[in-house]
C-alpha cells in the first residue's frame, strides 16, 4: 500500500509541477508571442491534462519477476514398468486396452522419470476426490512457497490471484484454498479458469498482464498453473480416451507478475506482446479434444485423430495475425513477396509460405502436447531440431504437464543458460475449444541456474540423442 501511495503522490506532484511551469511560460515575452497564435491558450491549458492522462492511463509495462516449477518427490516417479504394473493390477482394463496403452507409451516420447499422482502408488489405486485435493495441494503450495521466497514478495502484497486448472474445480475454489493457506488480504482479487486445456497457462499469464496494464491500484499478480491427473483418469476401453492416461503427468508452476517499474531491474523478462485466437466456430476444431462419456458411461477426454490436423490448420491462421506484429521488416518483405508469388503462380496451387520466426525470436517454448504435436508444429513453422529441443526434452523428462508445460521449457532454457539480456522468446500453446495462445517476452537479464530449477539434477544428461 505504501508503494501505491507513493505513486499517487508522484503523479499529483508531476501534475502540479507541470502546471506551475505552464504558468511561468505563459508570463514571459516568448509566451506572449505564442499566445497571439490561434488556439495557443487552449493548448497550454490542455497540456497539463494531457500529461496527467499519459502518466495515469497509458498501459503500464508488465514484468515476470520470477517463476517456480513443482518437482514431485522421487518416490512419485512413473517409469514405463510402473505404469504398466498399475494398469494390470487395477483390473479395470481389457487386455486389448492394456496393449494399446503400452504401445502408445512406447511411442509417446516420454521417459522413465515423469511423475504420477498419489493414487497410482496407493494399494487401492482409486482416483478419489481426496487424492485429487492432495495432488493439487502438493503442487500448488510447493510452487507458491518457492516463488515467494525468490521474489521476496510478502503474501499481503499480492493484489491478484489467478488459478487455472482445466478439469478440476472443487468447492471452495483453488483460489480460496490459496487465500486461506497464505492469509491473503480481504480485498485480494481472485480468478479461477477452467476448461481451457493446455493453453490456459499462456491465457492466465495474459489475463494477469491485461489487468496489471490497466491500473496502478494493483501491482502484484500471483499466477498458479496446474492440472489434475487424478480425476481425469479414464477407466474404460475407448482408445481416443485411453491416450490421456499415457501422456499426461503431474506438474504445476507459479509466476509472479508485476507492473511496478521499480522492480524492472530485478525482473527476468518483460511481456512485450500477446495474442489469443479462438477457433471454436468450426465443429471439427471444437470437438478435437472433448470430454464426454463412452458407451459404458465412463467419463474421459477424447483426443481424436483429427487433433494434429486441427492444430496445424489453426496454427497457420494464428501466425498470420502474429507475424506482422513480431517479424523484422526484412522478413516481412520476404514473406509478403513469397505470399504474392504463391497466389499469382500458375498451375497447381502452392501451400502458403511460412515466415521464418527465428528471425524474430532467439528462443521458442512450443506446445509439448506429445511427440506428434511437437513434430507437426516443427513442420508447420519449419523449425530445426535445435529449436524444438526444449519441448522434446521437457516431454521426455516431465511428460505432458498440460497448462504448465511452457514454464518447464523455460526452466530448461535457464538450466542451459542459453538466454541473454535482450533476447526475445515466444511461448506458444494450444487448448481445447480450439484455442491458440502466444506470449512474446524480452529478457531483461541473462538466464541463471537457480537451485530450485527442476532440471538441476539432470540437465547434464540433456539433450538426448534422437532414437
């Protein structure tokens, strides 16, 4: 609150100072000459108001102070053998379903050190509400404790709490759980996002930025990005629904976002642009990933074979909007020429050209939805294996952690110390509905290896050689 009062005091002081100098200027001979010009007096009178408007209403820069990624304890590691043993002893799957899941796991790109939810390691192995709450609390509390320690933000200085969890919405809400745990202020603003799939991490960060850009009355936003594997576990035999059992793993991340200009010098990055596109008007895109019941009444999320095609088509539409906003002029000219040449060419129609986004970004954190998704994004954007490395290695080490996945990729870049001050980074994620989200960040300092980085004990083993 003290910082807010000081900003308001500076705004008032700036206004009064400008008004004083305007009065002085209006009394000297030079001003007398200016006053003979049409509308000059009105211009001088409006100048202080214009200045006041700029310092109070102009969008404020938004910074990522720091972030934290949850790393479950070692006894929660889920190797291929652990996963196979669980589905066999559960007695809920047919032999055909077990063979299908084993085959998907072998091709998924996941390694043997991903993490599973608590119920997988219990004797009963039943995904109960109690287990889902335990899974949520372990990830959320650990990640929040870490980000508060790194940013030195006191819980009472948090103005906004945004929690996103796609398929778990208990009552009281997860944001209320956080308010209760950390004794936050009574006037804290809380938001709960759900049903947005893997894109909700990018969407929640964008929401925090939009709120912070519009006001100095709120300065610090805590963003919590998690997902519940427990209550999304599928116990039927529908193959499109069984895929989720094979690729999704436990993960949670938090980020502290601020618009306080005094914290720029300690912030990691500044958010310079964002874009969200929604393609749900198309029925194929809307149903590409869909929660429903199978023919036996078991609820699950169906990942259709059309999902990869939908992701590619909608990514192309998304980058058409993003490209003019981020690409350098030379690449824009090349892209425009190639587009015009393709449109005017005779004979068979050619595929629309794709701009080279590596001319705009030094680092990319792309959607880690699965091996096929990463490969398809790489094909659409014409990315080299070196560019998709953070996504492929994150999939191997942590699996598809859903909405928090881009921050695990960010942690990989930092563990490798690849980001330098002034570099730009693109975060790209897809979500159910069908949504595509982008965040463009500018690094304000070189990346560092922090002790709580989830890659610290294994980064020397990566990148892995392609199989």
